[in-house]
C-alpha cells in the first residue's frame, strides 16, 4: 500500500509515476476524494465529541432545572455523533478499498515502457547446448523415459495436471532439497516450512488480494486460501510485529506447493508441464532496512542465478519495464533458463524489491535503536527456483542422443549416486 501522505502532498508526481504502470489519474483522484471525505468526517466527529465533553463538564455544575434542556441537547448530539460514526466507518472502508487497488510506484531505475516488449535483457550466461541430433521437448522425453505421466494426471485431476514417476519424481525432489541446502548453507538463508493455506489477511498483506482474487484457489467454507507462493505465509510470519534493533536483515528460504488458477492459452503453452494449477517452488524472502534494499535485491538475484550456474543451465536476466512490473514490485528482475527442446526461454524466478509497499499493508516495522519510533521495513522476494520449469530445462539440456538424460553432477548425491536417467 502506498503512503497516503505522499499522495496528498505530491498528487501530480504520484499520478505521473503510476501512469507508467497503467493507472489512470482518475483512480488517484478517487483515493484523494475518499480520503477527504474520511478526514472531514473524522474532524466533524471529533468536534462534536469535544462539544459533548465540554457540555458534560458544565452539566455537572448545574442545578437539576438548568441541566434538563442541556441534557436533551446532548442526547440529540449523541444521536448525531452515532450517525456520523456509521458514515465514518463506511468512509474508512471505501478509502481502504481504493488504496488497496493502487499498485506500487516504480523505482527510479525502472525503464519506462508500455509492455514486455520494452523489457531489457541485462545479460545472457552460458552457451546454448550443442546437439548432433534433434533435441526433444520434455513432453516427449518424459513419456519415453516413463517419468512423466500425462494421461493419468488428467485422469486423476483434469487438464494441466500430470504425474511424475520414478526417477522423474526423485529428480524433482532432488532439485528441491539441493536448492534448499544451497541457500541455507552457502547463501545465508534460514529455512522455514510454512502452511500451504492462509487466512485472507495474509494475501491482503502481500498484495494478492483484493486485486487478484480470481486467480487464487480457496476453501469457501473455512475461508482458507491456497498459497500462490511461499512468499505469502513467510512474509506474514511477521505481520503486526516490530523487529528490534540488530534483528535485521532476516532472510528466509522456504519450499511449498503452490496453487494458481491458470488462464488457458492456445498453442505451445498447452503442451508439457510448463503451466499447471499446482507446482512446487523454493522461495527466498528478505526483510531489510530501507537503505539496504537495493543492494539486497542484487544479492538475491545472484543467489537465484547461482542455482542456474551450478546446474550448468544457460540463462538470462531481464529487467522489467514499468508496463511489465507486478502489482507490488517497485523494481523487478526475471531469471529465465533456456529449454532447447521447447526452443524457448522459461521464467524460473522473479526477484523483486517491494520497498515498504507490503510492509505498510502487513504492518511490519523495525526499530533502529531501543525505544525509537518504529519504521516500515523493506521486503523482497525471489524464487530460488521455481519448478517444474527447472526440471524442464535440466531434462532438455542434458538429454542424450539415445533418449536418456544425464544427471547434473550437483544433483547426483540427491539421486542416490545415479548419473543418468534411462528408459
């Protein structure tokens, strides 16, 4: 959530910044109008309460006869206050609803552009794997090796579901365990295993609600929401809390299953396991002091890239322009790996600095010194990395002419020492 004081004090710069992410100036004006209405009601209620308080003092010094008309007047004043308090409650809700729909303001370093066509490729790392045969896409490789079962996935759950079998299931598990071990033993993260269902306020805190409710699965009866990413429960571990001096930075890594309602698309996206309603992900989340968040983002990005480097996967880093930022991100970089069988780049991580946007929504603060006034932290997150796309890249990059797949060396200890997946 944005700071309403910033919007009040600098409405035109805020409108100009938000225009680069597709927000019409009328949306900002609506927030200001609702804020003005709310503040006017607060002022009127406070004035009438003061009047009632002063009258109460006078009543205590009056005789019974003198008191009677003023008491009647105070009853009417009390009724008026009660009515205004109801109006204020509605105005507060309307103001809050409008504020929750405004996205974050882009960081000054974000290139301005209308859509993904203006994203900037910062670097490509590694060469495309060379094959002396026609590389197969993972959907053909997986079925021939008996490690991806599309038919039974659809049988059990419907379209966009699949079953990993045998060494395919073990490879997925190996990737998760290895990535967690890498981030905890070498990158300085503390592991948590969070719930996969959260309360509504957790999704409001991270910016998923109310804007993106249609994309999230939900248990209506209990009002539990299935997490679209571990970022949601991990960020909310500290909702309504204050970090004491010396506690920051806090860096967590978490594995979780993730659930998102995929918008079906025609063409190649319907093939394979690239898009599904359920997937696994290792997520990195940081809570830092504001002046360090930009450098912490670059470190987080390097941690995500390190997974690609150690797996020997060709990858690239893309800086998102304003038109392709997420709702909550002020600054964002994507990491994409090359899938030679699919012949395309696959996003495996989005590394974002949210600045104080999430912290204001979730009320996460810190103190610089003992008894100092709490300030909002900056939050960051990035996948480290997302499956099954890493699995796709490994299968397609390490495939052999005979249809087998060589296992990357770093994963072999997690695969019982196996060096190859064969039919």
